[in-house]
């Protein structure tokens, strides 16, 4: 049995006027706030952790991240139980197409929402299996045996051309006028180990703090809000959001 201690925090930062990030933890949504909770694989059959970084202007970025996460939460909770990974993946691909259609329709109805878009990064537990998902340049890290590893790949222009520097020019997202959206999905059950820490974050964190500093903060036991505060302390140029998931195996 695995137990997960979870902290989540989302801040506007010190430069932006509004927060276009949002996090969903189970049934709760976090924006301009923080929370802490836990779940156990003994007590639940599914659990959703996801972070979205919206884009598209003063209001539409907020709408995009919220729409994507609320839509995903409803869809995920409605998936029939016990599906094999192949069928689970197919349903997530179908969800991506449907939410893109929702974004497009909202843009037709309200020009202020035209071409709104959002990234999405997620870690989910579904009937005995863990999956991570990624669309865009928000990130999932794993701290294992004292070393931090980036699990996701940034869907960004720099990464496309082999430049290790992070780029704000993304090549894939939900909505945003992207006509060929895709989502990376990986079964990661074997990578969920006792003592590990996982981190979901928007680029407001990894743009402000190098991976070495994020690693140090996680090794010291800092929670999500402390990581966001560290990003603000060195400028806070963007919205910053983080979800820290600590894994503990409990012998029954």
C-alpha cells in the first residue's frame, strides 16, 4: 500500500496582474492559494493530480486552464473502471480532441476567448496503475535516491531544435489555435517508489529556479508553497504553481 502526502500552491507572482495557472488535486482546485491533503491506494481506485498553465490574454488564459481541468476532472471520474492501459490511453486521446473542440466553440461564441490555450501536466492513479500525461511545457519531475530527474519533455521550439534552454514558444498545447494537439501518456507504476517525491510545476518555477536549486529545496523537505515562494524571491516574473507529492510505502 502506498500513501501520498500532497501539497499544492499557485501564486500570481510579482509582475503579472492575474493568475492563469490552476491545479486540481482530487476534487479540489487551487489558484491563488495553497492546500495539503493525502490519499492511499488502499482507499481509492482513482485519483487525479494535474496542473494547467493558461495562455491567451488577460482573461482567456484563466478560462483555458480552468476549463481544461474541470473538463478533465469530470471526464476522468466518469471513465469506467478496470480498463487496460491501451483503452485508457485511447480515451485520453479522445478527451483531448473533445476539449479542443470545446475551446474552439467558446472562441466562436466569444471573441475574447479566441485561440485561448493551456498546457497540461498530470499524474494520475487509475485502478492499480499510475500514468503521467503531458501537453505543452509544464513539467513533471521525480526525486529518487537524492537525484532530481525531469520525466516529461517540453513541447517547445527550443526543445524541437535541440536547445536545452527552456523556451516560452511552445509547439503543442490544448487549444491555442493548435491544429495537431497531442498528449504524451506513459504508464509509470514501476517508477512510484517508497521515499520518492514527485513535482508538477508550471514554467514560472523552473524558469526562475535551476533544477539544482529545485532538487536542493525538495531534499530539504520544502512543500509546494515554499517552492513558489522561492521563485517569487528571485523575481517572480510569471505565475508560479507547484504540486509536491511525497510517496510512502506502508506495510500492511
